[in-house]
C-alpha cells in the first residue's frame, strides 16, 4: 500500500508541475488519470483488507468492516455540505 500511495503522490506532483509551468495538455491529464486508476485498483483492495488484519476477535469483525466502509463513504456525502 505504501507503493501505491507513493505512486499517487508522484502523479499528483507531476500534474502540479505541469499546471504551474503552464505546459499541461489534455493528453497529460488522460495519461495521469489512467495511471491513477491503475494505482487505485491496487490500493482499494489493500485498504479493504485492513479491518480483518487489525481485529483479533471474530465477533467484532462485522463492526470493523462497517466502520471502515463508513469512513470510506462518508467524504462522498459530507464534502458537498462544506463547499469552499
């Protein structure tokens, strides 16, 4: 997961450099978005496997999975509430 996060950070820096130097073109954005999608394809399953590794008691696993899903979904609903 550290590798995928590092790749995403690198892609963000590349996009920032292209924007700040005013050299960004549409194909840059398409390539960076595709690479980000590939990185997310590896990162998302790794994130979803954490609760089963962290929770020792099997009875608490369902609650841990629900809490993890809530933490991943909550920004989708809360971000539009706080614009700017």
